[in-house]
C-alpha cells in the first residue's frame, strides 16, 4: 500500500465503485503479511515512503526470496541488503527483474522508479577498502530517487585529493563520509562544508582499530559541527537518512 493506491481506493469508495466493507477488507489485507517466519509490513510505504527493506544476513535464501516476493507483490520497488550471490539467485528465480549490486552486496527490484529528487547526495570514502560500505549507501539513496555523486579514495593520508574536489562537495545537499582506521575524514569534511554530514565508521583497519570501534569513537567525538554518526559499516542507514534529509530540503 502506497499513497497513490490509497488515494485510488478512497476515490473508488467516494464514487461508489467499491463499497466501504470492501475498502476495509483491502486495508486490513495490506497491513501485515504473515509468512510464519516473518511478518512483512504492508503499510511501510504508506508511513515511510519506501517499502520494508530486507536485511539478508541470518536468513536463508529461500526465506529472503519469499519475503521479497511478498514485498514486490504489493509495492513497486525492493531493496535487500547484505545479500550473497546464493541469495540473489534465489530471489532472481522469483523476481526476474532482480539486480545484484556486487560491491554493495545489495539486491534491487525497480518496477516503477521513485520520483526523482533534486539536489545531490555526495558519498565519500577514505580508502578503496571502504567502497563496499559506501556502495551500500549509494544503492540505498539511488533507489529512493536521489542523485548520487561518488568521491572515493579521498582520505586524510593524501589531503590534496579531498581539496581537489572541495568545490563540488559544496554543491551537495547532504554528504555521507565513510572511513575506517582512525576515522578522521568526516571531521575534515565537516569543517569544509555547510551541509549535514553523515559519518559512517568502517571496520577497516589493523588490530587497535577494534573492528571499527576506534573510528566510531573518533567520529562521535568530532569537534566539527553538523556531523551525525551511524553504526559501524551501516551504509544502508546512512543512505536512508541522507535521502530523508535531501527530501526535506525540497519541501
């Protein structure tokens, strides 16, 4: 159920094409889809503007495929994160339009593209090893209708690489910055731009990085203003939040 379908249903009731009892049953049927192992949220698009997103880790390929089929049955688009090739093949057998984004480990299905939003979401990462997390953010923001520009391998070990694109960063409505190791890049970017910065700590680094905890703590303690921080490796959360911020900038 999305806003367009709800408007159509209400118009049909008003015009007499459908009785009230039919509309009530239809609304109830969209609420929750019980698959025994999962209860799929049928009203997520209506409340949030985008369908429920599948986190694939910990689920079997068959479970993901069944959840995906249920979501697409009632929605135009689908996003599944942290998906393996095996999971993708299972989804592809059910949904032939499914596309696998290997770097991001995401599956998407686009039957009707989301309305295009003006403004740009900039996605930066400190090193090449951070690209998988950055790409998860890119895929998320793009399927939600945002224009995304990538700036990869611009970490603080070679600050001139970042300064070379600083004029482009100033044009973005919101910036996602992914970094592992010491996690310094978001603080630098936050001091250069006047837009919201979403910092994403990655688990890249040697022993004392503690799997991204060092970067997480550095970002949480940033002295640069306008920075917010998501969880370690959470490119999806950053992409989703960036989309909401970009949408607000147009309302």
